C-alpha cells in the first residue's frame, strides 16, 4: 500500500517565481558570497550524500548508528507513551528504524511523522519500514524545517500526549551556534510546551585531522557531492556556472570547531550578466561558502540547551567518544 504523505509546503514553493533562484542570487550578492546549503540536496546530491555516509572516514553516521544500536532501547524507555514524534530530515530511516522498532517492542503508542524535502525519498523510506507495526502510525510530511515547525505548532494543540522532535545526523551542525540556538528557541516558543522533548544527534570536536578527513575523502565523493550543488544551482540560473571554473575547498577551523565547504574560483569569473553589477565578478581565488559543519563539545551542548530554555535529560555516546545523542526537554 502507498504511505500517507502530507504536503505541508508553504505557498513560497508553490508560487510561480523561482524562490531558489532568488536565494542563490541573494547569496552571491552578499559579502562574503554564499550559496544556500540546501542546494546540495537534489536527487543526485541525496545519492552522493548516501555514498558519503558509507565512507569509513565519514565516521558520523557509523557513530550515531552504533549509539542507536546499543542504546536505542534506553532511548525508547525514556520517551513517553502516547507521544507524537516528528523527525526533521528523516532521510532513509536507516537509523531511525532502530528507535521505532524499540518503541514498538516496548508497546509504546507512537504517532511518528517523518519530515523530508523529497517526497519520492520519503515514500521509499516509509515503504521500507516493517509492515506489522501495531503501536505505531507512520505519516510522511513533505516540506522544509520551517514548514515542519509551523505544522508542529498546529499539531501541538491537537496532540493529546507529548511531542518529541527528533533531529539526527548532526544536521544541527549546518547552523552557526547562534542560528542553532534561535532555531531551537523558535520551536520552544512556537510549537512546544513543558514536557515536550528533543532528541538531537551531534558530532563532537574530534581530532582536527580526523574531522578534516571526514569532509575531504580520498575517493573524492565529498568533492562530487559539493560540486553537484553547482549543477543544481545551474538549473535555477540558466547554467551560469562553468563547472571547470570552480573547485571544492574544505577548511576546518579547529579553534572555533567548524568545517567549511567552499567553491573556489580557479580563474577570474564574470557572471555580471546574471548576478548584477560588481558583485557578479569573482576574481580567481574567490571562495563561495556553501556549507558549515559545526562541532560541539558536551559543554557547548549544555550552553546551547541553556540558551534555548531546554533541560538536558540524558546523553548517550559511542564507544570511541566521537559523537553524542542528547535527550533534552522543555
Ligand atoms: C548531513 C549536514 C550532517 O555537515 O556533516 C557531509 C553533510 N557535508 N559531508 C555534515 C555533509 C559534507 C553533513 N550533514
């Protein structure tokens, strides 16, 4: 049977003007120049990211999976009965299924909502779940994080039990520390009430060489993944990027604890025709930022939680101590 998927996208995506084009042009015109990180996740990008998660050097996925394998039951025991679980960016559900099956075997009634940007991937992922779940309802939500938060604010008033926001994969790392705090605070103020929870997977401040390797693999899969963003951008910009003009550059800022992915101009690039006046001229060596991946020490997570009015309940760590799964409550 076909899974239930609700389209919760705001009118922004439905309008006739191309909002992606506008986001890209705004970013290119700002200084320093940038491209929205979501450009990395078209169908091709999702496949390349999936390949990244299977690389040994990209330890984040394996670490999180090992935590859920070892402690999935503990996490399920810590979640209330009759809860509504909403996952931000559910992806393939490979890791989430461990939690869902643990909840099921503990006979905890759960309404699970899987939010993702790609409705075809959502469908695939939900169809891959076990058929015989008796205590769980599974529904897909097609939209962005913002759509999800707004949907959640409405769902809050209808849900009889507590809400649990599940955010795995260290995706929180794509926001600066300040943006992460405001993003979580927005949930707290708009969509959650005391007793509601967050489950967040976050990469640690690991050995700088290990982190750098995670984003600069020898097979060049990450390079392909990042450069594919330009091909995606091109579809919204009349093919303005010459792919030969740009190369991937990764930089890890070890003091501040974040990795950056850039498009570096290999020669002078003139895109004034489409970007508009001076800001469309990129001298050789110019870097366009597309992604930051912020890392958190346990203490930095405590500070983050405090800033958002969240209370840490529990923390599970992989055996190597590279990654944490945090349970926090409002
Ligand atoms: C999926 C956002 C967590 O930043 O580590 C992997 C994406 N970028 N390799 C990350 C990514 C380059 C990833 N997140």
